[in-house]
């Protein structure tokens, strides 16, 4: 089984964060600039929330707020679901599906060490399935190639 640690080793180590005091407009600029769907909200080294495109669509645009006058702290999701490096991709998938979330911060000893997106999880599952298929094909053909 693929672990979150292995998943993080395969992807960029960049972590994009924002302060709860920043404006939603600043967050939207950063999301667009980095081509990502969520920002981790931190105070110093501590994870205090997460802000996603979904938060913007549901909590700003639909409620008639303005992105330049609203802070991230007003809208961020505070009850952040997270995983640890020892968790498996399958555990991530279950949590993401059950809670209808697309991004999971990764914490180790209460320290932020990464983030896993639904895209990361899907890629890992596809790769693992391809490896299994290749193994079975080799096993069934006795290692012979065509």
C-alpha cells in the first residue's frame, strides 16, 4: 500500500500558505498564480485553517461579499481534516470521500509537512493499479514477453 509519505516524495514540496488576516482577494491571486485549488492558513508554524476555491464560491460570491474587504479568517474552514505520513492513500480516499473534501494537509508531530490533493490520490491509485496489472501479466505469462 502506498503511504502519504511515499506520495509526498513523488510531488513538489512547495507549501502555499496564507495568513488569516489576508484578504480573500490576496488568496485568489495566489491561487491563480500558483494554479492550485486551496491554501493552508497558518499563524506562524501552526495550521489554523484551509481556504479553497469552494470556500470562495460558497461564502463570498453567493453571499454578496467583496473579496477585497473580507479576510481569510472570516471564511476559512477551521475544522481541518488532516493525515499523517503513515496513512495510506486508501485512508486518504475514504476521508476525502466521506467528508467531501479535496485537500488534506499532512501533519507530523503537529508540524505541517505537506498537502495531498484528490488529484494526487487518484494518480497514486492509477499508478498502483498499473503496477498490479503489469505484475499479473508477467506472472500469467511466466515472465515471457510478446
